[in-house]
């Protein structure tokens, strides 16, 4: 993976952590997050999906008493590639999750 992708993925992970942290500190019970990075940043769809699920899982494990109970990943339904990759990612990642409160 190039330095560009590494930097962008680090930024995406930090962004997601901050979204979850702020949602929890605001006592939100749910949050919806789009597949950020797959458009103009040209990050491979599979990497973005993997990152989104991993960060949600990590947040859930580290914050068992969070008010955040429903995380939804929003996929633009006209983007066939994102939809296809996300469907595969969902089946793989959901089979591994210990914090089962994620929705597509």
C-alpha cells in the first residue's frame, strides 16, 4: 500500500473514532456514516469497508457502556461497486464481530 493510502486510511480511522466518541459523549444512541473515501479520494472500496467495520468493532469493545447502540453504514445505491464490495464485507466482518449492533 502506498504512503498516500496509509495516510488516508489513518485519517479515516481517526475520523471514525472521533465520530463514535462524539456520538457517545452526546449520548446519541445511533449514528449513520457514509462510505467516505471511495469517491474523490479513490480509496479502494474494500479498504474503506474493512476500516469502517474494524473501527466500529474496536469502539464497541473498548466502550461496553456506550450509549451508541446502532451504527449504520450508508452506501450510495447507485454505486454498484461500493454496494457489491460492502455486501461481501458485511458477511465477512459480521461473522467476526463481538459487538453485533452494526447495520447496513
